[in-house]
C-alpha cells in the first residue's frame, strides 16, 4: 500500500536527531524522497542507513549549517535542478541558546539564535517559495514551541525566536492563502530530545514522549490532502489539537 507521501519531495532541516530525525524517517516510510539537512555528516549517514531500511526511495544528504545563507541559496538552486519542485518543507532546525537573564546574554549568542531559528527559515522560504509553488500541493511545517507565548524567565533568546518564527509562519500562510500552499506551526510539548535535556537538565527523560509519537502527525500535515493553513498543531497535551493564532496566557 502506498504511503500518504508517495512520490513527494520533502526537505527536513535539523534532520540528524530528535524530532527532525524521527520525522525524516516517517516521511520516508510514507513514500517521500527526503532531503535531509544537518550539520553533522556522520549523523546524516546514520540517518541514511535507517531510511534505506524502511524505504526504497533513498535520501539526499545535505551537510550544511543554517547560518550559511549563501549555502541556503545554493540549496534552492540544487533542488530545482534535480527535482524541479519541492512538495514539503519541514523547518525544524533550531538551537536553544543560553538559559540566562536577558542582560547576561552576549550579542553573539543572541545573533546565533536569531540567525538559526528565524533568519534561516526566512531565507529558506525566500528561496523555496517558487519551488513550493511548482508543487501540486506545497506544504510547509515550522517547529515552534510553547516558549513563543509562555514567556518564561531566562528563556528570552529561544522564546523571542519562536515567537518570531510563528509570526513568519502566519504571515506566509496569509500570503499563500489563495494558492495550493498550506502552512502549519507545531508546538511539540515536552519530548525526549537532546534540546529538552539541555533546557531542563533535572528532568527524568523517561517521563517524556518520544519524537516518533509526534512524527506521524507531521507526516499528515505534509500530505497533499491536508487543508488547514495558518494554524498551530498543539501536541503538548494528552490529546493533540489544532489552535488559532491567539493562545491563552
């Protein structure tokens, strides 16, 4: 039986670990050809081995840093030359940055977080928009966080970056509302990832859900029959739900 992403081309950033890795594997299981982008060549090769175990479509590995803006532009050109279109963009790559009072954050740390979490996604949208428009059903999913609206003390860098990313996603959804492109944001809630362990070091990881429990939902949002746009998929509670822009404080 064909998967729900059969024949689709999907770019996943931050693909070598955590949610990105689980989603890249799920996309492959569902029939997509995955373009996997991450900084670590070795981790990408391990991902490729796993994808080969679940799919005959293979994967395209892109060892790259999201701070390399020229590299992002080259990626767009390479996707066009090889595939002529892009069906799915999963903007997952991100960094946590310092957990620190705002006044103690260094300019470099602030710039790094904003570059990876916000600017890189804008640059990707800028270069991928024409490719998504060539798809019969372009789908964009951005990985957000409850930090975008909970405004925890000491989480300033990450919180501001995710709030900006949500604004980017909502804006792009409005700009593409009359097209075949659909845009969603995801609040994953606490999952068993390396980033979560860095953010909450005293937490028992065995109390958290695995990224593989979220990834099938992301695959559904990447499918051609997904029709919601400009909304947030909230996976933080016991029952997943779709919410609108305004969330309770």
